[in-house]
């Protein structure tokens, strides 16, 4: 990384140019180098003895990297070369006229963002059945599905039949709560995502919950962008395109993970917070409490922490106190939800919340007990996670984000806080959970993709400010990158998702079709 920065800085000094354009070209170079490194890592993983690889505890992260991202890194290198040529040559040679016309010359944000959101909704709905097969592939998805069915049945907790209780350790996952005295059980995650899914199940749309939330996220990121840059009519479309052309966003939107809900509620929170009025802050606090209760309480907590510190730094103590009180009550309620549910469901057996209320705090102590500092394997896995994050985003996003960070001092305060939210959100994963196991991209930062897209949108604003040749070159690169994601990345990822999920989904349906219990 030092070598890359030195190379880019020498080029800038030689040209006497510290403009946004030089930062963008440096970012494009860095993206190319990272893709080449990712390609080499992927080839090494594919050449490694697969039996020995599968024996490792973090095997799934490694095998998915090798089998899914190696091909894309090779394609990405070709796209980056094409982008560089397109930016340095006349438009007609590398950007066909029909493609250039796809970008509106007179942006109509409402219409175009609505069309993008509808396209995302259609793709995610179709992919839910065609590629993800409506199947809960990993335990996080399965527990959310099971908990939603419990809620839809009018219960808070499910009861394991007596003949099966002695086998509860084999039947229920470690991530489930189980009370041996009553046979009651529930997901070990916070329940609100399951409740949202249960609500959609009432109209037969449970499996499309994430597709709908993803489409809403497209609208929300556009609304936030418009609020940040009210004088630019194109920013809403830029932000919507950057988010909509992220394969991670689209394919996670076909899954049963809670992460699509995190992305949606985080963006809704930012939009409400930026209103700046009493109603906006009251609604933002309520949305924040909801986000805390989606599945893991730390996800929203680290996202919102910089904003709370920002309120203190600007001496808005009353508003900071309001948020602190609401969030404290919300965190406590979600920590105790299972214990309260247990006391309500079986009051004659349980001794009440005071005696039973250890489950939520046990969750916190268990997490703190897993903290490791500078673990080499963990740091290596985090490095792979960042490569996976890069591989599942629009190729132009990283260069645009680097342009924004290059102009840190001129960043809107909200963008600085969003940037700090990304940095702080990495803390629990570096220290406690470096191994994401399965994910389309890097799912642990999925709720922060809106932050990255808004930073990238600011990079676009800086680059296009002069409306000259640099802006025209950026326009060509942006359109080509978006087209490459649609034409190359999405079909590739669709095949990969189907190959991984499809066999298990078909096996599950076969088992379910048998009459035997």
C-alpha cells in the first residue's frame, strides 16, 4: 500500500496537479492493483489442496473467495483498462452512442430513481426464486425464517415437543435460545427482522422481504443524496446507480439475511436525522431503536455512534441526551426480549424477568470473551473480507470514494460522520468476528454500503464540478462501469449463486416432499 501511495503521489507531483482528477486516476490504478492481487490470491486458493482447505475452520470464506471472486477479478482488470482508455480518448471510440444516450441529459430525479428502484425490485424478486431458490442457505437466514413463522402463528416463542426435548442440542443451533424447563425456544438474534418478515408473510410476501427493502434502499440513498446536495439534480441518480449496480446489494436482497433491513433502516435514519427538526429527530430515534432490534445490537450502535459524539462536540447536549435516553431504553428492551417473552409465555414456570434476565447480557459477555488483539489469522481474514467487498461493488466506487477522502476538509460534516461510522463498525469484526463464513461480498459491512455510496457520490460531484473535459471523461467512465456491472458482473454472480445454493435447495425440497416425518 505504501508503494502504491508513493507511486500515485509522485505522478501528482510530477504533473503539479493535486486536482480531483488525479485522485480519481490514482484510485483507478489502486483498484486495478487490488484486482490483480485478488486474482493472484484466488488462483493460489484454487491451486491449494481443496481437501486440506475444507478442513480449516475458516474454509468457507476461503473457498468462496477462490471459487467466486477469482473470475471476476480477471474480468475487472479488463474493464479497468477499458475505462482508462475511454477516459483518455474521444468518446465515440470507447462509448457507443446508444450507451451514451442511456444517461439523461436533463435529469428528472423522481422519475429516474423510481425506474431504477423498480428495476432493482424486479431483478431481486426474480432472483429470489431463480438464483436463490427461496432457500435459507445458512443458519442466520434459517433462524430468521423460523422466528418469523413463530410470530406469524401468533406466538412469541415456539415449544419443542416433549419427546424431542432430550435431543434439543442436536435439533437446535447454538444461535437459538432454549429453556429446558419449558421446552420453549426462539432465535438467539434480536427479533425485529423476523417480525418484519412475519408482517410480509401475512400477504404472502415473506420470501420477498429483502427484495422490497432493497428497492426502498435505492429510493432512500437518492433522497439522502438530494438532501446533501440540493443544488445538483443528478446526484440522486448517481447515488441510486452506484447502489443498484452493487452485486452485493442485489444478491443479498434475494437472501434471508437481516442485512438488507440494516441498510434500509440506516439510510432512513440518516434521511430523518438530516431534516434537523424536532419531528425528524424523534422519528430518527424510533427508527434507530428499530434498527438495534433487527438482529445484532452492535450493528446500528457503531453506525450511529459518530453522530452522537458529533452532537456532543457541537454542544447540542439536550438533543444528545434525548438520543441517549431513547437508545438506552431500546438497547435494554432488545437485550431482554427473550427473557421477557419467556416470562410472558410461561409465567408459572419462570421466575420472572429479574431472575431469568441473563440471556441478553450473556450475549454481550460471550462476545467480549471472544476478543482477540492482532491475531494473524483474523487479520488475514479481514484482508480477504476487504477484497470480497471490492469484488462485489461497482468498480468505479473505490476511485470515487478516494476522491471524496482526498478532500476530507471540504466534506459535509454528515459525510465525515458517515465515514467514521464505517471505521468504527469494523472494530467488532476485527476483534471478535473476522470470519464472516458465507456472504455475497462482505456482509458485515452491508449496512454501511449507503455510507460508501454517498462518499462516492461526493467524489462524482467534485469531479464533475468544472463541466469540462474531465467531467465528460468521468461521465464516460461512470456509464461504462455501470454497464459492465449489468452485462458482466450480474450474470456471473447469478450463475455462482445458483451453483452454490441450488443443489442444497433442491435437496431440501426433495426431503420436504417425503411423507415420512
